[in-house]
């Protein structure tokens, strides 16, 4: 960041956070998700992450339950307290495969930077929906490989259980808010907006000016969030930039 963009010392203070892959959570053979998450957590820790979130196995179908969250936390605790290799920081340092993969990833990242720069930087690329298109393209590629079997997923498209022995989710608790909880959230939002009604118009107006002038919108968003709700900020941005509609 310093060498390429002349970044300030503060912007170089990166906290490296990893969340395990939501894409790898499947409703089929749902209990297998914990195995995938455990291995992903190991990847993250071996790569010296500063912060780690392990997904709950039932996030494929519902908001995590207390039982599944406890299992997700246990993955980290067992790695941290019981898995001896974790005592050694970066145990794979110097191995050929890690060095080679690091070089390949670095090369791919720099290549992507160049493609974004050619489109006028991050904002220019956003104007042509380059980032969104890349995400959609990768998602379509993954789903295609999952469905045609070229990407083997145990219990999803290969090594399937015998007919009649499939894992069922009937009777499993699904976390859903009731009407009273939903209304409480609505009331809380209205109370928040009323409390800050004297500050929000000016803050939203400033946010719109910053965006139109293509200045640093992130710092302005952080300040605006102190007195405006997400919906208020989103609507203010829609009014000056339009509402995104996915290309199909």
C-alpha cells in the first residue's frame, strides 16, 4: 500500500480477519460442514490471521442455533488449546508449495490491481460494474462446477447416501423472529431516528456532497452513521447515484 499508493502510516495498519467460507456450507449432509470449517480455520491460523470467525454448520438453512454456535467456537478452542502444531507459528514457512502458491496469489492480485487501474481505479471500475460482474462470474462458475460434478463435494454431488438414508432437517429448530421481536426492532429504529432528527438532515446532505465530489466517502459514512440509520444513508445515496439493479 505504501509503495504502490503512497498510503499513510494509519492506512497501513491492517488487521487481518478471516471468516470461513459460507459457500462451502451445504444443506445436504449438513453435519459435514463442521469438517470443512475446521480445515478452513486451520488454513487461516497457519497463515497468521489476527482474527477468525468460524461459521456454524446450520447456517446453510437458518440463523445459527445456540448448539451450532457452541460447536463453531469449539473448533477454534480445540485448535488453540489441543492442536500441538498450532504452537509453532507458521509451521509451513519455506515449503515449496506454500512459496509457489504465495507467488501465484501475489501475481493474481497485482494483475487484478492493473485491471482495476485500467478502468480508472476502484470508482471507475464500479461505474462499469466490473467488481460486481467478476463476483457474479465466479459464482456462476462455482455453481456450474458443483452441479456438473467437476468440483466434487462430499455428500452434495458425490459419495451420496443411499436412497432413504439421507440426512433430514424436519423438526430442526429454525431461528425466526416473532412479530413482537420484529415490531421491537421497528420501534427502536423510529426512536433512534427521532432522537437524531436534528442532526441527520445535515449529515445526509454532507454525505451526498462527498459522494458527488468523489471524495473519501468511507470516513464520511462513519460520521453519518453516528446519527443516521442504514436505511436513511442508503436512501440518500440512491437519490444522487441511483439504485443498483442486477443485470440478468
